[in-house]
C-alpha cells in the first residue's frame, strides 16, 4: 500500500541537502541498497520500508555504524507508513515491525504494542520461547514494564479511540491503568470514565494526573488514606516535586515511583 510522500519528513533536511540514496552511495553502500532507498523516496510504502531495512542489514559493503545510521534516518522519515489498519498477522513480520516501532515515537509505542498484543494473544512466540515474558526480554529493545504498559493502554482504551488522538502524550494514560484494571464499573460508566481520562491526558500535566490518580485510588478503595505528620508530608512533597521537574526520569518510571510513594505513605504513622 503506497502512502502520500507529503506525509513523510523531508530527508533533505536530515541529510543537509542530500537525499538518503545519495548519502548511502557516499557511505559506500551496494547498488541494491542504493536502489531500494531510491524506491523509499519515490514510492513510499510499508513493504518497501521493511525491505529497505533488511537490505541494509544484509549489505556486505557497509560498516555496522553506517548501517545503523542509514536505518535510523529511514525510521525518522518513514514511521508514518505504519498504522492501526496494516498490522500484519505473520509472527516474523509482527516481531520485526514491533522492534522497528519501539525506536521511533510516542504513537509508535502504541503500534508496537498492537503488534506485540497480537503475538501475546495468539501465543505466536511458542516455538521460540516458553512464554511471552521470555520473548520480550530477548527480542525487544525496550523495558518489559514499558511493553506491558502500552499493551494495557491498547487493551483498555481501544485502537479506535487512540487512533483519533495521535498527537497525545500516551504515557500520561499510564497512571490510569491500575484504576481501570481493578475497579468494577458498569459498561456505560466505564466508557464515560475512559473518555474523561483521554481528555485529561490531552489537557493536564503529568504531575496533575499523578496527583489526581492517587486521590482516585483512595476514592475507589484501592489504597487506604493514612494520616501522617507534617515532616513526612514535606519530604514526600519535595521528592514528588523533583520527579515532576527532572528530565532524567522517564514518565513510565515516574508513574512507578509515585506508586511506590503511595505505598510508603500507607506505612507512615
């Protein structure tokens, strides 16, 4: 399936006036690599993108560093050829695309999760691995917690709703996962709450969402409210403020640390 080239980022901007095909030639790539990269520029499609990565990886003339450089450039310019409508069914294709998507962007994490969820649901990893956990740990270049978080987002919010929110910071939905998985609600109420959470993820800061979900867990009885002294409150608030401002900790890690703080609060007294 071909895609409009206007949806792709301009490779000239990435390569300072050179097309990616010209760059591959300067790096000493084989004719096969140069030709397939030209195809990615003239007739972009997911199939050509996948073929280009495999051709680059198999090239005998390129160094490992140059292979990595060309593939990274392709990924930056070409992620839009993947979407929720063209998720494959074949195990090897699913695995390959999941690996590629794990290295691109926010939306790509969801596309990655969609493919991994298919592997998980159909147990396609059997034959190579004993369980899904082993598959993730050996095949995927991302943390297992990240994989499970994004699979949960796909499972809980659904592809159709997420497809309409491509510009959202999907990591903001992670703090809502424990609530949606543990709270029992009527179907209509659950749908309403999910829409509300999607809206919050679009309009509120990650810090505000973390605070709100901590309150919601108390409201739904998932954690108990504990009275603790002012000094303890000050220490926890200082650490929470640090988490919200630092760029050294990922959003996923922040969510888990806030969970830990909630547990700590329960034992203060």
